[in-house]
C-alpha cells in the first residue's frame, strides 16, 4: 500500500506493478482478503493524507489536484493518436538498445510458459511479470508521448521475463539446463551479464546525455553579460521548454511556471493561468525574458507576429499584453541562439 501511494504521488500512472501484486495477493488470500485489503488501503491512504495536509497548509491543494488530474487527463486525451498508434509508441521509444524487441519476445515466452504450465500456484511470479508488463504498456503510455523515461517501470517485469526466455532457450539443450542448475560458476556469469547489460546501456545513452548537458553549459558560459546584468538571485523567464538552462545556470523562474507548455494548450490555458504568470513577473520585477519560441514551433511568441502559427490561447493573450507594456525587445542572443529574443524590463 505504501509503495502504491509512493508511485501514485510521483506520477499517478506509476502503479502497474503494485496493482498487479495486490490483485494476485487478493486472489490467493482466501479468508484473509478483508484483512489484507484493510492493510492495503491504510498503506495507500495514509501517505496521501499526509501529502494532502501539507499542500493544504501551503494553500496549494487545488493546484495539486489540477496538475495531477485535470491537466494530466487532458494531456492524455488530446494526444491526437488512434489506439493503434498509441500502442506502437513504446516500440519506437527504445530502438537503440533493442529492449522493445527483447521484451516483446520475452512476454510471448512468458505467456506460452503459463499456458502450458500445470503448476499454476508455482508460477505466481511468472504470472505477475506477464500481467505487469501488459498493464504497464497501457498505463505508462497513457499520454502517448514518446519519452524514454516514461517506460522505466517496464524494466523489472521485462528483466524477469527475459530471464525466463533464456531459461526456456536453455531447455532446448538439456546439458545446458543441468549446467545452469549445477555449476558454481553461474552466479558469477549472471553478475557478468548484468554488468555487461549496464555497460552497454551506459555506452548507448550516457554520451547523448553528457553531450546535451555540455551544450547547455556552453550556452550559459557564452552569455556572461546576462548573468552579470542580473541582480543577486535575479529571476529570468525562459519562455519555452528550455528548463535545462535553469538547472545549469542557477537562475530562478518567476512563480511556478518553469516551463509553459500548459499555457499553449487551448483545452487548458485560461486567462487566469496567464494572469498568474503576470503576477509573478510583477511581484519579482523579473528583469529579463528570453523568448525561445523561434526554435520551437509549438510555442507562441511573446509578441504577436504576422505569421502566427496557431491562435494564441487566452493565457498567452494576457501575458503578451503585460509584456508589451513593461518590456522592450533588446534583440537576439547569439550566445544562445541567433533566433532567440531578449526582452528587458522597462522601469
């Protein structure tokens, strides 16, 4: 129950494994089902109550509910994909490490193992892995956005099923199966396989991540005049989704809008959301705005343009009106991108 609450609070759809385990335990609990469900409910509800009290004390319980449920549900419903297209997203996300193909074969092998097994109670772990992977594909792909980290929770079930697939493959040669069970070298071989797996994953993904961080740091270091012109703990609005610059620069965003993707969504962004950002800009006297929309086709610019790609939302209209009256366009920022625009506050 506590683990279920932890996953739910981190992201509401991170509950596949715990739901699978709870369902299987409930099937096997017999006369203890009522007691088990009571403990499960207590473990789940107590952390939620604690978080609810904390956010209520901060006056942010409504914001928590809006972001966790209203915005997330809308975000998932407006993916613009058919059910078939949604189901293909995970297989396009992990092509580099052949995880998707491997897990797909392993899941089929696990299902085949269950169908031909005569020891149902002995295969509870295999059943859990097969159910968890199937449920996880639906839950973790709810938004139908192809981000790799959305699918990290598939790896535990995928690893168990991959092991089962290897065990089945070893059964083709009985000598190999006897070696698996009897050889004292097997634990070391298994450890080596895990290390190699981790090493391959690191070689595939870490250089990409390091290069991204290095490029962001280079952008920051190429703009010392911006940092020097900011007051201590000065705030900067990066208009767009360039949140890594906040992380490597130490700059602070005005208010809670570290990135403004929700403000671009016509099914969500009301004038009140734009007014909230405007109030943060006014309260902090934010000296600098960096408009990154020229390199992001999904973002409306901070000022109206003749080639408006999409109609501005009510939130964007409120923000534009404030920027027009309190900021002047200073020019582009070659150290970031020749296309990004810098707005400086007019006192």
